[in-house]
């Protein structure tokens, strides 16, 4: 199988051969034609000049048919009395010097006279020169000139082909080098060596391909690391409640702890926590696979938010937190699953309630932006850094690693919210600064 380099070199050579061959043939044809035309014009000019001299000296054409014209002598020799390749007609078109095709005494049609060469003496036309065909009068120097021209064209063609081969080899290697690097990096990735990088040397299609490869490789490496981290986080999140359940059950069974309601309640709470974690994991996996069932309806988003506020009134009162709802003045209809989207709002509000201090404030506002509905949820908590805000929707992510599970939840609520929003063809992100609370923004297409 031929490599791309070989194919490119052969393509350069083929194109060069065709182009150079065409140029050489056309150049040689054009040069010979122009050179022949130049010699013919020179021959005609010299012949007219000699005939004008003859007439000026004789003041008539008497004896012109027997006169030895120099150009005729150059063609046939001084002793040759055969007709020449040119003839002369007087002002009336009567042939007064014959040639191969025109005999003495013939009449030349007026239209032929108009295309013939006029012989003038003292600015007066005294006759017409008709040339049957200019003779091949090339002398040795002219022949040598044509030969050298052909040799130059041949050498130029050969040199150009050699340069085309060299440039073809250089250019093809320049083009295929990043492709070879991409191939080697792809093989390394297939062998499980992620994190491969290729150099971006240009801004053309190959450079764009290299950039896309680097971006894809970064995303694969990031996804692989997230998967490993998620596996470790799942193991940790499952081990903690399981350890508590097993430890308390064994302690009760061994008589270390009394079988009281409080001890059984601890076991039940940890089992519920474990069940919720497994449920969240299943919901998240279904959402990622696009298999989470959704019942889309045209829903008034302001009414849905008001119902959600009513649901949280008890918890808000317990923590003395004010929830301000600022709905848009217009009715905003959105095509969504009210149950699943309520889960999104609850996961975000659970997070806001968890980190908003007592006597704090949470505000929810809606507005229409172009062809989208925008929902903004702002709390008055401590907030996080912009870097931490960009990771809040990652699975099992906690901005403060020192938080306990009771304070920080399982770390799946916001990840589930993001997956459900994306299934609704929307986007969600967080904005925050330390000491300025957390703002969560959701954009959904209008129904």
C-alpha cells in the first residue's frame, strides 16, 4: 500500500509533467511561428526595398521580368532562370513579372491587390508585390538559434521536473508529518495511554484536525479521571452508611448496644440514606443514557415556581429564611416535565437552604430572554470562588471537602439537576464569589 507521501509526490510529478509538457509544446510552437513570421516579414521588407530601388533607378518596370533580383538569386542561384516565388503587378493588376502561380500577362483581381504589398517610390504606388510563399531562407545562424532555443526549453523542462520532485517531496512530508503524529497519538490512545498531545503547526484543515484531536483527548482524559473519581466516591458514599448499619446491627446483636428505639432509628436512617443514594445514582445513569422517562407538557413556569415555594414554607420558617419570588409579568409557557423539573428546583433549593444562614434570603426570578425563559435562584450564603462554581454540577463534588455528609449531602443533587435540564434542551450554570452568595441560572426554550 502506497503512503500518502508517495501519492502526493507522484501527483506533483504527474501535474508537473502535464503542465511542463504543455508549456514546452506551446512555447516551441509559438516561438517557431513567431520566428518564421519575423523572417518572412524581414524577407518581404528587403524584397520591397530592392524592388523600389530597381524602379527608382530605371524609372519603369521595363526588363523587370528578366532582371536578376538578389532575393531570387539567393533562392535559386545567379544562373537559374526559373520563375521565382514572387511576382509583380502594375497599377492595373497586370502581371509584369511572373512567378510559379502567376504567368506574365495575367490579371490580378482587385481584392487580391488590396491584400498585396504596395511598392512605392517618392510616396507614389508604382506596383504591387505578390508572394506565393516565402522561401525557407534561414541561414546557419538562424538555424543555430532555433536549435539552442529547443535545447533551452528541454533543459528548462528537465530542471523544472527535478524541482517539482524536490518541492513535492518537501511539501508532502510537511503535509503528512502532522498526520503521522496524529496516527501515532491515536495508536497510543488505543493502547490506553491518554493525555496525548500533537503540535498544531498551521491554521488550515490539518491544524483544525490537530486542535480537535487535542480537545477530544483532553475530554477523554477528563472523563476517564471523572469515572475513576466517581467510582471511588460511590464506594466511599456506600461504605459509610453500610459501615454504620453493620456496626450498629452487630453491636445490638452482640449485646454491646441495647435494642432500643434510638439504635434502631440510627440503622433505619442510614438505610434510608443508602436507599436515596442508590436512587440518585439510578436517576443519574438513566438521565445520562437518555432513558429517563419524561412527560412533556406546556407548563406555566411562574405557577410551577409558586407551587415549589409553597412546598418549602415549613423549612423556610424553621430556619427563618425569606424566599422572594419575582415572576415575570407575562405568562411564560415552557414545554417540560413538571415532576422532573420540580426535582431540579428542589435540588437547587435544598442546596440553597443548606448553605444559607438563618435570617438569610433566597430570591427566585424569571424573565424572557429572546426565545428562552431564564430562571435565576440567588441565595445569601457564603458563596464559593468562580473556579469552585464551575464544578458545582460535577458528581460528588463539594466546594469544601471538610463538610460532612449531613452538611453537604451526597453530591449528586446538582448533577441530577444538570442532566434533567439538558434533557429539556436547556442549560444551567452557577455564578458566585466568596461572601456574595451563589446564583444558579437556568435557561429553557419557550414552548
